[in-house]
C-alpha cells in the first residue's frame, strides 16, 4: 500500500477523527464509528476514496 495522504492532512485527519470518536462516545451515537475510519486513514496514511479519484496529497511520491 502506497501512502497517498500527506503529512499535514494526516495530522488533520487524526485530530478530527479523535474529535468525532470522542463525541460519539459522549453522545452515545454510532457516528463515533465514522471518527474511527477518519482516524485510521490518518494513522495509516492511506485513503481508499483517493484511488478512483486519482488524488495523492503525499508530496514525497508525487
């Protein structure tokens, strides 16, 4: 798996993912699961949605 998410975007995804996941736990909502997905894409640096859209924000591989 090639990394297709840049460093700045990864940090943003991790912060937003944590926020959504925590809000999901606090409000007892299943939306917290969406936060887990966003968090995972930030941690692993790979987004499946970027493949069909041919987006790569990782400047090292561009």
